[in-house]
């Protein structure tokens, strides 16, 4: 009997050897179907035969799998695996199940239902459906998506644009990539709905150049679905790798062929965006949530979640974690459940020291904070971010002062240079943390070289003085920066200092309270 074997062609699976495993199955006479990834990264390459999973598989396991003797890597029915069964997959409903660029598979699994319903409802009602769903931007800022759409829909212009932010620069994030590689028509459908709702006939997907598989899949899918989304016309544009080009105004400059420098707001991109025209800029996950919302109704989406965080969040578990991968669930889950119960703790087996949530600008959370629910407001209340939903786990060996230094260094490297607190502050921040870590506070000579410092003490500075200066610098960056790159860099720095002062060589640190 001819066996059909399903193996992911997601970039992570390929990096783990999926292509070699697929070739070995073909050589053994099996039919291989390349599908999207289930998102259980520690099990890739994951092989599926009639719903039963084997992973991580190597070419050497192929014969044993076909002979029914690969018990050691058999995980049983994939859909019943606790990592999958515990999820509420609205956006990733097709993950692991369909061939990414197959129009047939997409249509057979409810594809285009949302676009068709939007066309039946009309533009205004389609916008209101997104407003009622409570969907908030998944790129980081959490701005209500429907309100942004309403602004663009209400603007008068000869041309409007839909821009998909697929720069996905945050550490520990890969959900956008998984959507683009695994379910590209869902993103195209979300953008076509946005275009229809706001009166925009052109769209751009700004994707980082480090995602060649995603770009290839998108281009194929755009070509094959052009007649379905007509008159909406879509193109992919490659970014060149600057983190700040994920910031929406910098991204628009980059799309226009200019330097990726942040624009001052106002005017907001919804009114004066790409080429000066009203533009919806939305993250991949925001747009990818829209087909479900239109197809199943706003209520079906709004019914999940807590408080003002409605719907589901595709959370990305990474770093030093045993079971890394994509976990989509309704808002409200605790960090402890994600890291310990679902993620299985650290990969090294050592105790968790801290967790960074929300990418390089996100705060480090201490295990004492593991009962905080995954919710925009609950995180903001402790000066933390949900961001794009990336979680990086660190074990007890991590040097949190070193991580604080890294945050400043990252900001210095990625700063667009437009405003002083970020451009200069981040470089001074690295120097300051170096002095703290080297236990070499600024000397009298260097203090005198900086007479403009209002609080510069006249004598040799102590370690505590330097810590105070770091806190001061963070306040200045937080409140004085033009965008969130400089404005949020203090979050990882201050949280590291607050929770692990010993790593900085001090007993305690006075960290300013959350700002409103
Ligand atoms: C430094 C910086 C980097 C950012 N990177 C991204 C990114 O990679 N992807 C993204 O969607 N949003 C990113 N954002 C947020 C965007 O500016 C913007 O809020 C988002 O694209 C809006 O879409 P949303 O409302 O759907 O989240 C970044 C913001 C900053 C300040
Ligand atoms: S905070 Fe940094 S990245 Fe943002 S505008 Fe200022 S210099 Fe540019």
C-alpha cells in the first residue's frame, strides 16, 4: 500500500533536516506531502502518517517508521498531543494541516469565506465588524485595529494603501513567518478585506530579507490568487534588516526608497502615510486574524480573552526552553503556565531565572511575577510589554546585567539617530553599564570633563552614584525619545536592575514606578 507522509516545509523544519527526511521517504517509495508546520519546534522534522506523529525524525528513522517500529520517536495522534490539544487556534487553525500554496486546500478549509462575507456586508459594516471584535494590533502597540481602519476609510484621497508589517524584528518571534510560509492566502485574504473596507486598491507586504522562504511562498500565492482579490493588487517588498524599519513610519520611508528614519507623529500614517496617502499599517497577525472575524462574526472572536485584550494571541516560546514553539491561546493565560507547564521549563533543566516578554524592548519578568495574566493592561501595569508575543526564557546561569548592557548596545546599534535621548543616550548607557560591571566608577577627572552634568559629584563617584545615573538616563530615554526604540529600551534595563541587583554588584536598586 502506498503510504502518504506529511512533512513540513517551514524554514525551521528545513533547518532541522526536513528536506533530507522527505527525500528518504520518497526513496523508500512513500508519497510525500509538504505541509505547514504544527509549531512544535522541538519535534521537527515532524513526520505525520494518518494523523500519527514521529519526531524529531532523521533519514535513518524512515524505514523503522514505515515498518511500524519507531516507537521511540512516536508521539501518538498529533492533534491529541497536550501542546496542540491545549491551544485555541483561530489564526493557526490550518497549521500542520494544509499545503501552504494550494488554493484547493485553502478553499476546502473555509478560505475566502471572510472576504465573501465582507463583500456582502459592504465596506462600512466590514470595518465595524473588526471594531466589534476588539482586535488590537499584534505588532506591539496594541492599538485597536478597527479604529485605525475607520480612520482610513473615512479619509478622502485618490489612492489609499494597505501595508502589512512583516519585518518581524523582535527576538523570539516567528509567528509572522509561520503565517507567511504556512498559510499565505490567509494573510492575502486579510489584506484584501482591509482594502475593501478602507477603499484601498493597492497593498504592500514589507517582509524582512531574512525570510526567503516566506517571500517565495507569498509571491506564488499572490500570483495564484490575483483573480480572487481583484481589484486589490498586492506586492512584496524586502526590507534590508534594520530593526527600526519595523517601526511603522520608518517602514513607510523605507518602502518609499528613503532612509529608514522615524517620522514625527502627527500626522498619523492613517491620514498621511505611504506616499503621503491614507494608509493602514498592520502587523501580519492582525491582518491574519481578520478572515476569521469576518467569516465567523466579531462575537466569535471577542468571546475569547479578558478585559480589553480580546481574541487569541499566537505566543512564541523560545530561548532556553524545553518545548519551544507556537502556542495560540486566548488572552488571560499566566506566564507560569506558558513557561513551566506548556514549555516544560528550561532546556538545560536548571531553574528559570527570568523571562523576557515582548522582544528586545520588553521587560524581564521574575518567576515571582509568573501569575500575571497575559493581558495588555496587566503587563503595562508592571512596566512590561506583550509586544508581538515573543517569550525568551533564561536559566539561572544568565547574567542579567549583561542582558541590560545588551539592551543598550542593541539600541545604540539600531537607533535611527533622529532623536538625542536614543542616539546619544544608548551609547552613554553602554559606557555606564560597563563602568558598573567593571566596578570602575567615573573618576574625578572624567567628572570634571563634564561640567554640564547638574548632579556631577566633585569626588570619586561610587557604584551607587553610577546606578543612580543609569536610572536617570533611563528616565530621560523613556520620556524623551521620539519612538519606542529609545523609549522602551529602559524596560529591559530597569527590570533587570530591579529584579537582579546582585548581578550589577549592588544589594538593591531604586527603580522608578510605572509611568502613565
Ligand atoms: C523599533 C520598533 C520596531 C517595530 N517592529 C515591528 C515589527 O517588526 N513588526 C510589526 O508589526 N510592528 C513593529 N513595530 C510596531 C509598528 O510601529 C506598528 O505599531 C505596527 O506595525 C502597527 O500594526 P498593528 O497595529 O497591527 O500592530 C515596531 C515598533 C518599533 C518602535
Ligand atoms: S527613539 Fe531612536 S529610533 Fe526612535 S526616532 Fe529616536 S533615534 Fe530614532
